C-alpha cells in the first residue's frame, strides 16, 4: 500500500523516531500503525543496547522534597549537549518523580514505573535511550522520609551539578515546623554542597579511612625530615585537623566562618525552643568517580568517514 506523508508525520510525532525510520516501519508493517510503533520500539531497543557500553559521565542531578520526604537522583548522559536537551530533562524529572513516589526496596530499574503500568523503569530507560540517541544511565537514587517531627530538605547547585538532601530531626512539632528550622536545613544543604563533608561527626568516619590518613601523614612527615620520635605526636595533631575539616559538625559554617555548623545548630535550637539534630545527609556530585572518556572529534569523524567508504 502507499505510505502517505501524513502517516509518516503522525508516527514521527508519536514516537519521536526519524522520518526515514518511520517510513520504513510503516512499509514493513504494511501501513498498520500499531505494528509500526512496535517495529520502531524493537528497533529502538536494539539500538539502545548497542549504546549501553558508552561512558556516560555528563547529565543532571535532580532533587525534590515535600517537607516530610525527599529524593535525589543522578542520571547520566554521554554529552553535555544532551544533558541540556528538553527530552532528557523531562526523563530525569520523570525518574525523580518516580523515586519520590515509590517505596519499593527493589533496584530502581526493576521497579514498575509509576506512570506506566506494565512497564519497568528499565524499559522506560531503554525507550529514552532509543529516542534521545545516547547512552543514559540512572546512576544512583536516594529517598528520605523524616521520622517524628523532623523534616527533609533538598538543594540543587549549579543547574544540576550537585544535589544535596538532608534529614533534620526536631524535638517537637513546633520546632520542626518552624521557619527557622527550614532555614537551618536549607543553609546546611548549601554548606554541604560547598564543603563536601565526609560525615556528620568523627565517629562516623570509617576507622580504615583514618588509619590510612595516619599512614600517609606519617610517611609524609618522615619524608620532610621530621624526627622519628616526634612524628606520632605531630600526626595526632594533623589527624585532629583532618577530622575537623571533614566532619560536618566541626566545619566552619560557610555563611558565617566564625561559627562551626554545630554552633549554628545550637543557636537555632535555642531560638526555636527545641533541639535540632542533623540525622543524615547525602551529596551527589555529577560524574564523581566516573572516568570520563576524552573524545578526539577529528579522529572520530575520520573513522566514520572511513567506515562509510567501505
């Protein structure tokens, strides 16, 4: 049968696939619209699988909170260009909404997608890869639900480069619902984004991390010619400094360096008539720990041209 331009246009609008792919799908399915959609989906999923080994280190961090609960997600793309694409932003927003609305303990890709009954998040991801044309990775997600009278707050820095989520515990409902408690949570989120603490307090920093730091400092001091009998004492002081610099409560508050974060917390608690505590936090920095691929675009174009000639 004859495939009209209007049929191609309608299929393209529904699937966001390329014009020639839509025409081919309609020809293969003899004009059956739903069969053509399925043909493109299968073709798209196949293409998505080929893209799955590409390094995805760009993308967005997205965070949302509703006072008593919050979530933060990192979704990676291969290029910064795609991370600014509206379709990619919409997908990230969709995944963030799913995480925020879901209490499943299963890995996110295995969860039934909140907005698409019958589909898993992994299926929706594959469809997004096919539509957008790059490898996309839902790298990590976290959700908090506040206990008691506490609150959850989130913060995004640098248009999706860093996301922070914090749970603040409160002694009573009056304290937890106060504007000052919300300001405190917001300020500490901003501080965590800027200062990147390893833990809330020194007790939470793993023993092996401290031991490794001591080992490095000891070797460094000996290398610098410090007397061996003095090194242990010198290292003790340096470890105290290391802990102070990396523990949230001991850090100088970024908005008022004359105060430690713990001092600011005590001041706010006194002001609202009920103790506040930082119960937990998470900080996602886009692409942290991913080895980014350095692309030589000239070489890539040359390689593609060579392949086409053959």
